[in-house]
C-alpha cells in the first residue's frame, strides 16, 4: 500500500506500513543473502557443481546491482579499468542486471538490455 502524504500524515504511513521482512518471517536482524536460503546440502552440491554455480557461491548475487555502481565510480575516478574487473563479474554477474560484456566483438564495451512497457 502506497500513500503520498506530507506533514502529520507521514505518521499514518509509518503506522500502516508492513513490518520489515526479517521480522515478518522470524528471521534474524541480519541481512539475508542468497546463500542464507539454501540448505547446507545444496551449498555442498553447488561447490562440486559447474563453474557458474561456483561463481554464485563466491559472491552473493544480491550485490550485483550495487557492484555496477561501485565499478562505475571506480572507473570514473581512474582507480580501476574494465580489464581489472573480475572475469566472473564481466561474464556472469553483470548479465544478471542486464549488462552484457562484448568481449569478442568490441572489448571494453557493454550492451544493456532494457525492458520497455508496451514496447
């Protein structure tokens, strides 16, 4: 439920908003990650699995969006070049957010996939 409000109506929004997910399902106050939902048996199978599963275990996929901003800031600042970005990030994790590295045709360039409504 979304309310647009100002002034004293803001307290109504706070009172009617749903509790955070961590409290709603009885989870601890720490932030849940992708691995926290897997059983230990599933994690062990992924460790012995294909290379993509190992990449998923190495860095949590829920950080992919923030990684894009971190890489962009570091590249703009000159402290990082696109060649220094981890291969797993270029080839796998950035795909999850719609950035495809065009390493074979145009190295250093990316293609962005966009979804447009009614388009």
